[in-house]
């Protein structure tokens, strides 16, 4: 078993112990990805085929972690690594504006992109949005390495939050910390 698959399986075990994380799943569901140190393509990124969902509040990965198991989040991770090559993992969660405030209070570095500002010529080419988004994230990070990135969405595109880190366990721990704090405050 690869280091990346092992790390994702351990991170999934953490998610499965949570009784509240399911409240952070977006409509499109979540994916958890981690890439090889020298990742060049989607086939170098481990993801969950079919994504992560829940059944009666229990976190349920639809497939087993595998290389090439994600397309969207893998492209996002590969694009962001052009600016931050040490980032190897990401998870997407539901956009709740209060989560951004909580993340700031907890000391996480924040960045964002606004799909409504994406140039039309980029929107027309499949796969280019993530490259554009990574550039926007870098510009909006104010010289810091972002750990929490939010996407305001667009027509037909659900807003979301992506958590970035050195491995899958780290990003899941951040996601769980956000979920716990949001739950304490009655936000979720």
C-alpha cells in the first residue's frame, strides 16, 4: 500500500468517528485527496471514486481510495501546488460564511476566489478554471500559505470551502475542528 492511500485511509477513519462532520458535506459531496511528492497528473493523486457521502449521519466513502480516484479535487490540488509545492492534500466542505470567521479565529490562513470574476474565455475551456482559481488564491493569500480557501460559487456552481495541508490527516483534523466549533456555536 502506498503512503498516500494509507494516509487517506487513516484520515477517513477520523471522519467516520465524527457525529457531526456530515453536516459539512456539500450538495456535491466531499472528496479527500492526497498526491505523491512529485505529482504531475491526476493519476498521481489518491481520491475517493464516487466521493464521500453520509448515510443517516454516518460518513460513508462511496469507493476505496485509489490513484486517479478524483478528477475535480485532484485538478484543484495539482493547480494549487504550482504555487505551494509542499501542499499535498485537500478536502472540500460546504460553504458556510461563519466557518471563515471561525477559521480566522482559530489562526488558519485564509484565501479565496470568486468564480463570478472568472474570464469568459477561461470558463469555456474545460479544466482551466482550477488553474485560474489557483492564481486567484495565490494573489489573495497576502503572502501567506492558505490553509482554508473559500469559493463563492457562480451560476450552477456550488460555493465551497477547500482545506489544504501537508497530508490528508492534517486537512481532516482542520475540518473536524471547524465542525466542532461550528456545532458548539449552533451554526450547524
